[in-house]
């Protein structure tokens, strides 16, 4: 299975906006937790989730279910000790849909869950820079359908993906892609990126070869607590705008994406754009099939076969 997800560093799109829990527990306890995870949770997803439940984001970072990572407030950066800079207030910036190079007509959208999304509007609640929201580009043809269904008009209305005959394949695929990005608990993020339960744990040699000396020193200084064994950094706890993403998996590890700045969802693929204008293709079905290991009913709801 190809899990082509650049989901650990979507910071410039959906950085966490408020703390969701207590400050980070002592480094020692997290290191001990990491040892247990690496040693015991390679194949048992339930055991991995149980062990990962003890992890907390380093203070003053917050957890975002969209980025699958801890991060500073929008607009801030992490200097190795604390979050600094001026926090973003109000709406997320409107995504630049032309950046992906897609030839399909695109529009900007905001989401608060995989089944609650609407056309981008800087005044809309789902477009505000919070830990729960996400901005992205998708095919413009779904705009009318979203409006007809009342999505975003009534904030309680959500997309019923079981109504296969009543919603378009494009709309369903958009929701499926969002589901592939969405993880509800920090424990799930830890399991995905800091254990080998999914085969996604990064190889230390690859990371060290691609890191500049200064950045690697900074990462080590920030106590990358869970990155032990074959992962030399904490993939979950370092998601700051401009921070390199070492979790891009293109069949095998290697395709590093730095500072993801855009996501475009098409009918069966997701195009991700890095800060260096590199465009990568993510397959919706592959993302969703991997996500089903954490949420078993998910794939059947979207009518995908894994």
C-alpha cells in the first residue's frame, strides 16, 4: 500500500490555534513511553494506541487533528524553547488554488470535519484559524451541490456519505480525502508516525542526511521525545510553519516535502504543494485505506475497497 501523506506539517494551512490539554509531561516520561512504543507496538494497533495515550504536546504547543501534529498558534514559530511571533487572528488566508497546476476549475473551501465543509468565506465560522478547521482547494463543480445540501448554511448539517445515489462521486471523494487527513486524537498521530505499526516510521540515516546541521541541532534541542530507534525526531510534536516535513511517504521513504503550503483535492487524488513549489500526488483511496486501521467503519462508508 502506498500511503502518500504529507500530513505531519500542514502548518501553513491548518496550524493549531489553541491549547487542547495540559502542558507537556516531563521529558523522561515521554522517553520511557517511546521506548515502550517502539519495543511493543510494532504490529498491534490497539496496544500502540494504549501506549501512546500518555503523550502530551510540548508546552506551549497545541494539538491539531488536521495536521496530526503539535504546533504553535497560527503565525507563530517555535524557536526551540517557546512559540514566538504574532499569532494569526481571524480567518485562514484564502488558499491559492493555482499553485497546484491543476487544469480543472478549482475553488477554495473550509472544513471543520470530513463531512462539514463549505466554500471559502473569511467570515464563516469554519474558515477561522482554530485547531478544528482546515482550508483546501477542490473542484469548483461541488459548490452548487454543497449549497443545495445546506452545508455551511446550517452549521449542524453534515454530508450523509451513505446516500450514494444522491451525492456526486466528486463530492464523496472530497469528503474521503478530508477523512484521510483527519485524525481525532494525538494518540493516533503518535501511532501513525512514531511507531512502525503502519510501516511509516522514518529511517534515521535518511533524516540525518537531509537535515542541515543547524536544524538538526535545533530539533535535538527541542527534545524530540518520541523519535527513538529508527526515528530520530518527534514527528508528532514539531509542526511549525517552515518546519521541514520528514513524513512524506512515496511508496518508500525519501520524498521529503518542506513546509507544505497547499492542498488540492480532486476526484481521486490529492495534490500537495510544498514551499519549494514541489507538487506531490496523494491517492485518496490509499490514504483512506490506511486510516481504516484506526477507524474500521471508515472505508465501507466511502465505498472504497482496500
